[in-house]
C-alpha cells in the first residue's frame, strides 16, 4: 500500500488514504468540541466540506485525465479517486437535503 501513496503514479498530489485527503478532518475537530461554545460553526464546517468536495473532484478529474493520457496513473488510483469524489458529493448532497428539510420544517411551524 505504501507504493500507492508515494509513487510516481501520483496525479496532482493524489494519494490513497493519505492524511491530506481526509474528507471531514475539520468535522472530527468539531465533533470532539461539540459540547463547548468554541466549536466550529456549522456554516464553517459546511464551507470546508464543499471546498474539500471540490478538491476531491479536481483530483479525480486529474487522475482520469492522467489515465487516459497514459501519464503513469494506474487504473485503480483513478477508480479510487472517482469513488472518493462520488462519496464526498453524495455526503454533501445529503447534508444539503437535511438542511433544506429542517428549514422547511421550521418554516411550517406556527408560533
């Protein structure tokens, strides 16, 4: 597995299972400090999640382009990159759907 992370078949900094590509690294910080008032605000976590989703999408595009160009990207690296990007997008979509559902539920309340 170490050959996948540091090899020359890395497209644009793409690494499998590396520390830098942890999707919700800030969410683990927010989860550990959820009880304190100094936690990460939801808007900040959401913005970070969207940025990381965009980065994963760009890495997947680079990996697929590298695979098609024959520039040394292995097929399994491209598949892992596309699956990471897909999972990140699906998570962001579900968070959006839950937030919209909560907003609609609050708007339906009568005070």
